[in-house]
C-alpha cells in the first residue's frame, strides 16, 4: 500500500486499534509521521502565518469530511497534527487515512 491508496480509502466505522505490524505498514507510507502517546503526529512548517492557517483550515475540512478530528498545535509558521481514535484507545486505520489525506494537502 502507498500513501495515495491509503488516502483514497473510506473511513471504517468502529475501526479497531491497529496491531504493531499493521501500524508499521501504514507508517511506512507516511513520511516523518511519528508514533507516540497512542497517536501518530507530524509537524508541518510554512513560510509564514497565512500558509499555516490555510493548512489548518484544509485539515479542518478533512476532519469534518471524515467526522474524525485531530489535535492541532498551531504556531506562526508551523502546525503539529496528531491523529488518534480515543474510543479505540490508540491509532486505527482511520487515523492513517486522515494522515495520508493531510500529507496530500502539500503535494
């Protein structure tokens, strides 16, 4: 599987937490995403505030479409995006789909 295939998948209602092997496979498609605190996260950097806020708004649009919402930490020229599924107690395929769609925003 690659990032484009992952991004094209539909969300899975009630998706279970991924096992270690499944998570490693998904993270292999997501450059620079890190696992920690039961979430996958990446910090994106921009030239200035307008680019950062434009990105934040695009991530919010993805989140609304998936009905799955990340934790965002926003600064002047950066945004850290962290996806997790609280109901599953960690990372599910839905988090990986959302991360892949987030990656595609910058391509």
